[in-house]
C-alpha cells in the first residue's frame, strides 16, 4: 500500500514545486520526471495486486483491486506520455505569445492537480471522497480550459463549470441517498466505504439505491459526456490547450465511467435487477448514435475528435450496461485502447493546428506532403479510432457487437449503423487534411511524435494479441463487475 500513498504524494509535491518554479524554462522536463516517478509507483502497485489480489489499507481509506489498478497504471502512462508532448508544445505556445510565465506556472501546477484528483478518484474506498476528488478534477479542468484567456476559452470554461457543477451536484445528492441507505443497516462511521457497501449490498434498500443511481448516472454522466449532458465537452476540447484535451479524453472520461460502474455494482447487488444496466444502455446508445451524426457537422478539428470521444464513451457505457461477462471484458478493453488512441490523436491534432496556425478543418491541408510525420500520425490514429483491423479498437468493438448479438440482438443493427456513420464522418474530414493540396503557407513545427508512435504501437499490439498479464487483469475485473468469468 506504500505505492498507493506515493501515487498521491508525488503529484501533491509537484503542485507545490510548480507553484514556485512553474515559469522556468526546464519546467516541462520536471513535469515529465514527476509523471515518470508516478508511473514507476503505479507499476509497483500493479505488481503487488497481481501477486496478492485486492489490497485494502489499514484504515480502509484506500482500496486497490483488479478493476481500478489497471486504470491507475493507464492514468500514469497517459499522464507521462502527454507530459513528454506537453513540454515542447507549451514552450512553443509561449514563444507565440499565447502564454505568459504566470499562465505557464498555472498550467503545470494544475496538470499535477488534475493527475492528483484522478489518482484519488481511482484509489479511494470512500464514495464521498470520490465525489470530492471528481469535483477537484472539475476545478482543475476549468483553470486549464481558460488558460489562454480568450473570450472563447473563458466562455467554454464557464459552460464547463456550470454544466459539470450542476451535474456533480446531482452526484452529491445520489451519494447522500447512498449514505442514507447504508446507515439503516450498518456502521455510521464506515457507511460510505465501498468495500463495506459492496459486502452488505443485499441488505440495502433497493428502491433507495435505484433512485440514488439515477442521480449518480446523471451527475457522473455529465463528466462522461453522455447525451444530452455533453454540451461542455466539445467547447472544452476546442478552446483549452491540446495536452489538456489528451488527458481529458484519455483519463477524466474513464474515471467518471469508473464511478458509475462502481455504483452499478452496488445497485445490482441490492436489487438483483438490471435497472441500472438498462439506464446505462439507453444513455450509452443515445450518446453513441447522436455523436456519430454530429461528426459530419464539425468545422474544428478538436471538436471533431471530441465528438468521437462522446461516441466511444457511449459505446463503453452501453457495454457495461449489458452486464454480461463478454460485454464487460469488451468495455474494459475499449477503455484502454480508446485512451491510448485518442490521446495519441490529440497530440497529432495539436501539431497539425500549430502547422496551419488554425484549428479549422478547412485550413489544415496536405499534411502528408508538407509535414509527413504529422500527416501519417493523424491518418493512422484515425484509422485506429475508426475501428480498422488489426488495431485494438476493432477487437473491442467486435466483442461489444458479439455481446450485443448474444444479449440484445435487435440492437445490433443500431450499433452497426452508428459505426458506419462515425467512420464516414471521420474520413470525410480527414482525407483532405491529410491528402489535400499543399497550402500556400505553413508554420514550421518541430513535432514530438514519440508519444503517438508508442500509443499506436500498443493499440496495434492489443489488436493482435492481448498480453497474458493484461488479460488476467481484465478477467479478474470482469469477474468482480459482472460476477462471471469471461468466455
């Protein structure tokens, strides 16, 4: 459990360090070092869980099990690779005059604050502390979205704060209802501990838990970006710095879905019905289909891929809602490959926007001719996120389709329709950006595409063969969530 404490301690120290030194020229490299140490600590933690099973701290404040441990490692990995991209990218933004020393200090301190909040969401055993950590992530994201202080970024940050603030208030009311149900049957002091709630789920009032889940789904669903609660997400992506978009799509959305699934497990244990699952399926399928159609209407490249994030989060929510072992395994795999692929895409999108001097799709043209590394990175990333074989997204989407055909076969055509519409929406925009005519003028950019290559190589590997240790994690998490072994 020492490793879990280190995971929380390191970004806490990082916040203090960057508040004092965040304006210096080598701050980006220091940010990389903090995230690298965190990755080592999370790897150590994962090895302990792999060898010992679920770990519960002595005071029961922290719980590490097969479900959250792989998300903790994924969070640290994406945080590290994004920080590697972030260092030269933010230095270039400062050279262009978009950032001052004060704002750069704010950026790096809030980057560590965001990582701290994400680690706390995943490691805490207390559902109340989980809510507090999610609120902390909201506040950190607001400051990051408004970093450029343009009218558009301030408007996007305000919209994010209002919508997610209202959503997180719904989650708070759901947490209060959860506490009310727990104190009727158990120890008041430990009534919000997830391990205690899960152990005594069959004793809890199912009606109260079902009402609580509705508020939880609306509240945390706002953070996931589920339709119709998604309006903040495209604006936040398009107006904030690109590294923030990478961690937002790759980490925050996953953690909000993680909170919903944790609550679903409690409702399933108390009510022995699929009420929570059906709600997740409904919101997930609606989000998946609406986002697929909206891909066709986008004119901003970051908004384009933000709607792609909504689409994929909808599919994950739908898969977890089905509740079978196969759909749960597929959703866990999809969380992983989507995080890796989408964060890689936003790295290339950031460089493409710098090259063109604009985020408008119409202004980004002929990348393979003028900036071949960026062009190929964007093309391959889009191929991967669109679900082309042999990338891992194809594998996870295929497993979701199989699970749907087995449990709800009449919904399979809707999934196929959404996948086809999303594919068309992505490639109608990507083709001219990559293969279009060379523009008259472009801004030279020194692209750092190591994170892109590493992420896409991992996604390709997961599409060809899932490593044994990762399959074991997914299997153990599937058993914990669905109660049965994946086929």
